C-alpha cells in the first residue's frame, strides 16, 4: 500500500460549533448576556458603595476617638491647673515678697502637644479660647502680683473670678462635649 492510496477521512462536522453559532443568533442568548453584564455592574457598584460607607464610618470613629481623648486630656489639664492656681493663692496669702515672686507655672503638656494634633482644630473654638484665656490671664495676674502692680488681695480676687468661671462655666461645657463624643462612639459598639 502506498501512502497515496489512503483515502483521506473527513471528520464529521462539529455539531457543537454549529450549535454555538446558532445560539448566538437567538434573542435569549443576548438577553441572558445583558442580564449577566448588568448584574456584574450592579454587584461591583453595590460592593464599592458599601466599602465606601464602611471607610467613612471607620474614619468617623477614629476621628471621634482622637477628639475624645484630646478633649478629655485638655479638660484634665485644666482641672490640674485650677488646683495649682488655688495652691498658689494659698501660698501668697502670707504676703511675703519672696512667696509672691516664687516661680509659678501652669501645666501645658497637653496644650503644647495639641499644636501637633490634627484633631485640635476639630475641638470647638470656644473651648480652645477659654483655655487660652485662662493661661494668659492667670499668668498675667501672677506677674502683676509678683512685681507689686496688684496687691495680693486684688490679684487673688481677680484670679478667684477666673477660677470660678472655669469651674462653673467652662468645665461643664467640656464635660458635655466629651460626653456627646463618648455617646457617639458607643453607638458603634465601642467602649471608652
């Protein structure tokens, strides 16, 4: 037998290819493809939307936590500064010049650290202003008492007015503000 004597065999036609071609011309094929595409687009959109909402919620929680701790720390520093100022007032009641000129400083660690915190400017400006005024006024009165511009009695009266304002007006505002932040954080199921 010679190689040329073999009759070539033609494979039977692939019915699957024909069926695929026929299927591409049917309306049901295009409708199903449309719905698959629409479902894919809708699924991606919904997943992205939900992810975006979760990212926003996470950012809000982190911001509230940072603000809470910052404001609570500042509030505690104010309480300490009020106590330090009261101790100073007791010290100068003796009236001696040496006691009046003795060094007096307020705690400023939190106040100074706030310069570098992105949460500082989210703190209500009224609270920041009150703390700034407290520092400035108390230290100004301390200097005036130390150099005898004001008598101990007059200086003490003025400082007492500032301390009363801080205790009666400012600290309750801080407390209310931090309580609101804490409540907002706890709505997400977190404990502070």
